C-alpha cells in the first residue's frame, strides 16, 4: 500500500476524480489502482473563495509498488503502514483488578483488561447510560437534580453529554485503537477518516452501552450506583477497597486499582487527600458558554459555500494571549448544539455544551475560558481549586435566580460592562431557564476583565465572534480537573503501590480520546506484572 497526502479536491468531487488525482500524483495509469481507501479527510477553508477538501489516501497497485515509491520523488508519497494494536499476553492475576469510574478512561481500561482475560470489576457511582439519560432530561426540563446521576456522573463520563468529540492533541498511537473500538461498538465509521471526528451525544450513548455489554460478555463485572468509600493498604500497597451501594458497605479484595474517577469527583478527591495520597493543585480554566447562530458561524468559516451540505456545520478553535499574561481560548465547541445544565451539587449552576451527530440545531456554542493557576486560589491546599470552582458555581446559582436557571448576558453588554435588559437574535438554549444578568455577578474580576478584552480580539480571527447579539451563559467551570494525583513512571500512585491514578480526573488527560488512551496505558501497566515472556 502507498499513502498519498495532501490531495485537494473540490466540494463536488466524486470517487473517480479522487482516484484520478491519486494516479496523477504517483504517475501511474488510473487502471493500475486496484483499490483506494481514504485515510484522512479535512476541510481547507483558508481561502473563502475556494473552500475544498484535503485527503490522505491509501492505494494498492497492480504495478510493483516498490518501484513506484523509488521512482516517485514526492515527500507527500510514502509506504502506508497499517496500524495494529497487539494485546499484551499475560497470565491471570491472583485477584481481579478493580476500575473505579466508567468514563472513557475506565471503560477502555476495563475493556483491555477484559480482552486479556482478567475479568475486571468496574464500579461506577452513577447509573447506567440509559437511566442516566432519563435523569439528565428530567433536570434539564426543570425537574430534580440527582447528585449521583447527571451530566458529570454516570456511565460514559462527562463526555457522553457533549458532542462526542474525538479530536485530540495526543500523538499516542493508541488513539487509533480507541477510534477502532468505538467503530466496532457502533460509532459512525467516518470517525476513522475525519480530521475532526465526532460521534454525537445520541450515538455515543449507544456505543458506551455496547462497550459495557462486551466487557460483561468477556467475564467482567459492571456495578452501577456503587461508590468508592475507602482504600485499604498494607506495607504501602493496596489490598482492598471499601465500596458503598444501596446503603450497604462491602469490601472488595484486590491488589490492582485504576482510579478513573473523573474531573468532578470532589468528594473522592477529599477521600484520597485525607487518606494520604500525594496530590497537587493544577492549572485549569473557568468562564462562560458563548452562543451564536450556527448559520453565522458557517458564513464566517465557509464564505459563499456556507450552505453546502457536504461541509456540514462549521466549527472553530480560537485562542489569544493577553497582555496580563492570561490565556483565553475556546473549548469544547459544539456546532448546531445546545448549552446543557451540568451541575452535580445542589444549589450550583454549571454549564456544558452538547451536540448530536446531525449538529442541526439553530445555535453554535463553545466555552470561552480564562486560564487560572494555583496562585489565584485562596490557600495552598491541593483542593483549593475545587473551592475556587464551587464559589463560582454557587454565585452563578444566585445570579440565575436560585432555581437552577442560568445567568445570561448579551455579548455586547458584557464588553461594555453592563447588565443585559433584553435579548437580540440569539436565544439561549439552556433549557432549565435563564435570567438576564452580568458576568461580574458570579465570575472573579480578573476573569471578567479577561473576557471583555479577549472577545473583541477573538473576533479578528473569526468575524462575528463579538456580535453584540451573541449570548454568554454561566458558569463554565468543569473544563478539566483542578487536581493531579501524583504517579510515578510505573503509572502507580507515588503514595500507594497497586493504585493507578488515571484519566482526566487524575490530571493526566484532556478529552475523550486522551482519557481512553490513558486508561489503556494503565491497563497495560497492570498486565505487565504478569506478562508472558517468550
């Protein structure tokens, strides 16, 4: 197989045109191409009058591929290497490993352990994705908040109620394994080729359930509404966990524990800190959700091609570095989506963004976040960032009317530092309701000032970003974990052998794919202990 990169095609291309372009690049007759498969596809919208697709493809030839490669003096042409994940071959562990948390890190750690025949026990404080979906919908329509089953807690993790975005900055080859497993469990096949893959919340729920079913079929066990309440150790090594379910406490003997607890497990952070685990506060970000009309984002990104069906809903990724030294950036952009109620504690308001696979709703939304660091916190405790978040969330609850409505402000009013009195063409999508407010009612002054300065600067990179009728909804506080649970080169916690802090909650990932990759790596670290040596 030969890989060809950087093949540009018009929006109305067809397969025959792509094949002809590939043949031309390597100077062979098109008839000699036995097969062509797309390896990567992206949109090139740098020139608004010539928006096009950019392809990387793999071709198989009836001619001698070696000779073609030797003859072709093009840096965009190379031998194609097919990715294959090789499962570690290990002996059975003496005790079943336990995975705490069923987000992407926990699910993929459990999947690898199950494939290796280790029959993991996966415990999740929240509910199954089916029951969790019901609870999220109830709260989103103005009903009761379930503090153990919400956008933050439950099977699939926080990413289940986002956009199922799978683009990642990690270069780890295991990311391909993650995508392949998603597809084999029901995700759309186009995530294997799209440069910015997404599953969509609606399809991700089905995929998560299928992964769970596979873990169980291979001998694993999945326990919902089961909460970690204690870790027991002897001579610096874990030997058992204490868990609570239905009001009863149970002890699970194990000497391998993966802590994939997620970025919002605040009570578990405290449990670990009180138990002597080495932890540190880490930088994270806070801010708001910004909403524009999706049509306006399409026009800004695609110009006259904005309504081309092949392009779909446009996204964006923006950042700016302010004179103050603060970084401000967009995060978790959800085209054609909505802002969702993401609180996990009573009397707080937290926002997140969500899109379904079709991305066909009226508004686009994204977090606009301001970086904070431990110097901004009130004390030096590793848990100080948690309290920093909580203070903002409680203030947002008050600013939103103390009924889980969210505080909303027009962007034009935010920039001018005044409370909004009415809305313009953009209507907030946050369903529990909203109250006109201003960001200064719930965000620290330096965050407000940074947003006012940054949004007009970001408008220079995306025309219309500072549109006065765009709206911001607060507060966005859960973009990443405020703590890091320290681990060593073996991936075990520096404070206790046999415990593997994992994923986003432990401070080692930032999104679905990177969290899943970290879960795989932690599972591999456990399997290495009984690796079969040839």
